C-alpha cells in the first residue's frame, strides 16, 4: 500500500484495537497492518497488469519493443567482440611466490594499507603517485609499458573505437528503455517493486551491459602500512583520445593505418554526424534522427582502414547501426 496510507494505518489501527483489547489488541493491530501491506501491493499489481489499459499499451508499443530488443542484441555483440586491454605493470608480478608475515615483538599491526599486486596496478613512491595525478597520460605510458610505436597506437585506437561504440550503444539502449516507460507510464510502485515482471510482460530484453573501461592505478603504500594513496585512471573516450594524440605526436608516421586511426577522435565522429545531418548515408536506407529520435548512428570508413582507407572526412560517412553491421569491412561496390 502507499507509504502514507501504511503509516496512517500503522498509527490508527493499533490504537483503535488497543482501546478495546488492551496490549494484545495493540500487537494484533500492528500485525494486521504489516501483513496486509504486501497483500495489498500484490492485489494492486495484478489489477494493473490485467487491466485493459496495460494490455492495449503493450500492443501499441510492440514495434518499439522489437527494435529495442534488436539494439540490445547488437550491444551484446559489440561487448563480446570488443577488446579492452592495453599495457600492464610488472611490479609485484612474482609477489605470489613469497609469504609475508608480521613478526613484530609486540604484535603491533599497522599494516592497514596493504599493497595490491595486479597487471593494472603500479606500486610506486609517493612522489610518483602524486606526479601521476598531475600528468596521467605521461605516467600511464611510462609505467604501464605503453610505448610510442605504430603498433601501440593501433591498439589504443582499437580500444578507443570499441569503447566509443559501446558507450553510444549503451546510452542508446537506456534512452529507448526510458521511452518505453514514458509511453506506458506505469504507477511508481510497479517499477519500484515489480520491475522484472513489468519488463517481462512488456517483452523488452533488458541489457545489464556496462562499458568495461580499462582502469589503471598508481598506488603508494607506506612501509608500515600506516598510510596509502591511489591515483586511478579510467580509459574512457576523453582519456583515450588524449592518449592517442600524445602517441601520434611522438611517432614518425605518414599514411600508415596506425597513423590514420589516430585522427579518429570523438570530436571528429561528432563532426561527421553533424555534416551528414545525423542521417544514414546508405542510399537504400536514409533513416535519420529526425524520423527516429533514438536512432543509433555510427561513423564508418568508406574504404576500411585495414584496406588502406584514411580517416579523412571524405572517406568517412554516417551509417545507422543496421547498415554498419551489414557492411562490416567490405569495400564499396
């Protein structure tokens, strides 16, 4: 039952029953209100789901739900096919071969901060950790073996492309789910208490997928474990773009695939979409955001980079997710 009604009954019912039955009447009144609350929620839920209004809305938005489910499947494909790994740190790579024991005479345990050993964690001095917080790209490259080579730049751009596509796709799915909720406009308690059943009856496949951002950590732990400081660097799109630009400046490249990939940044992708009026450039399609507000658009190399295509505006086009999925790495006809 609604929170306000529940609180009101919880106050009034025990008082009324206590006036006639005493203490045990008060206890019985509280029990009745507490037990009846989930029953009332259950009855209200079944009444709503069986209502003609809900059934009608389900039928009306069937096409919206079907397209949403297609995009969810596409998001899963991007996630499973993506690559989200770059460099690593070698500090502590053999730490598992040793056994640490505190042998203090007075058992004075101060090791509240224990060093973490993992490929994405670099244990360093306090000064290095502080410097990494000021110049994250420089220190990320230096301590996680991200060398300024064409191969490394290609790896960074590969990760950047996968992260960017997944960011946009996940955001698109979330907007579609918000649109479905707005179209049906269920009572608040339905989404709060019966969300799973609601989406199951609507027929929408929910995607629990999040963007698996590579995350790197600089960690300082004092000798006695009494203090510690961390700097975390999440490789999201802005960080990956900055890393790509820094690598490109340090590499002598001409028209290599790696060099051309370095030009593909979030800013360029947005520029291409604006240039193309947020419209799929496949003549057989031509769908636009104006017609489909939640359309998922992607920027495609007309001649793929793997086949010598450059990241120049004239070789870039906007495609909807369906057309880009179909085109793949094929050369234009």
